[in-house]
C-alpha cells in the first residue's frame, strides 16, 4: 500500500516554538468577551481610556486592566496626543484576525432581523 502524500491546502508560517507561544498569548487575550469587544471598537479607530469606558459603562480601572492584557499580547498600541493617551490596534493583522474570527463564528448562525425604529 502506498503512503499518501500530504496535500498542502493553506499557507501557514513556520510553527516555531516561539511563534506558537506568542500565538497562544494572543488567543488567550482574545478569549475574553469584553476584551474582544474592546478590540472591535478599536478597529474603528483610536480611542482614549475614558472613551472606551463609556462604550460599555465600565470603570476606568477595568478598562485599564483590559488594555494592559492587550498591550502585553501586542494586540494594541498606544500613543500620546497632548494630555491624552490614545489606543489603537497594533497593526492590520489584528484587524484581520478579529474580522476572520467573527466571520467564522457567525457562519451558520441564523440571520437577525433589524428592528424597525418608530
């Protein structure tokens, strides 16, 4: 019996131990619904901590803790603008990762009808 040759279907970067460890940190950081919601908000553009806190009515310390986790996983970046520190997605890969994850998660889900406003 002949051994079947593996058919390569997808281009995936080399799975070095370092890359695997970093990917695990990324997925752990993404594995919390409030952090994922925060990232989807940042995909629309940079926000300061107080703006982020206002999105879900969360406290500043809660938002700051979430941002620390996301910064440690290299998912967000920050920059100073005068007295404000603005947070945004680290790069386009993060936006693509979030978009792909949500698109995949939405597959097969029933379509929700938009509610009519009166």
